[in-house]
């Protein structure tokens, strides 16, 4: 279930627009809000089907998770796996993603939990929302064949909402629509380009 998120492709305002609509933002309760700090790890690999060309491939994510007080409460690893210090764990599958409003940041993503714990901080999580990202994008340009196999760590951060069914999301404003277009926000009320 997409929990009310859907992608709409629109035209106008100088080109195609992609909007992520969260009309059912209030359908789920946030289990916990955490902040991730760490790195996206990229490795230089040959480009499939292009001899002599190499590209940066995401090898994994290595990030610590913190609560609002700044205490470490867990770790994120790849693929889409979060584990709390109490050993509760959730893994997710990408349901939707959009570009971050920041051109230098990785995408905002909605994950659906495919497995989770029955006890602990991440117990019964149904969805994970990654928003307010910074950094984490692959280095610009091709890495060059001489660096093949080399790894690079790109600093990354995000806010995650771990959610389960029923109620209002605490601490989050409740707009009926959140929208982004070509990394530029639109007004939820007027649907106008800035």
C-alpha cells in the first residue's frame, strides 16, 4: 500500500514536473523520527556494455541513526536496512522516490517495510519516509579507468520517519499535499511554480 503517496506527471512551468502527493499523510502514526549521518559508498566499476568506460556504482550506505537529543540509537546499512541499538530491525522496498529540492542531495524516498521486528523501537513498522536529505550523490563525471575498483565515501544525512498504521504523525505539519518539481517546491494550496 502506498499510504496515499502517488506520483503525478504534469506539464507546465518550464517543462515536465513530477509531484509526490501525500493526500493520506495523516493515515499513519510515526513510530519514531530519527536523523541519519554517515556516507553513501560508491565504487568505480566498468559500465555495462561500454568498453573502456567506468561509472560510480552505489556499493552501500553506512550511517548512524540519532534521536532528537543527539543520542545514537541505531545504524542504517544497505539495502534499505535500519537496526536500532535494542536489536529491532526493519528492511524496506522502494515504493516511490523524487529528487531532493537540493540538487546536491540524494532522493527523498518512501519505503514499504518488507520485514520488521515484533518488539523494540522498529516493531510493526509499515513504512519508512526519507526526507530532508543532504549530500550522498555520486561524484560528478566518470571516474576514469585508472581508478577502477576504488571506493569513495560521500557524506550524507537525512531525516527518517518510521511509521505504522493509525493516527496523526506527531511533530509534523499535516498538509494534504507535499510537492516538489525539478527541485523547486510548489505551493500545496495554489499549485503554482515559485
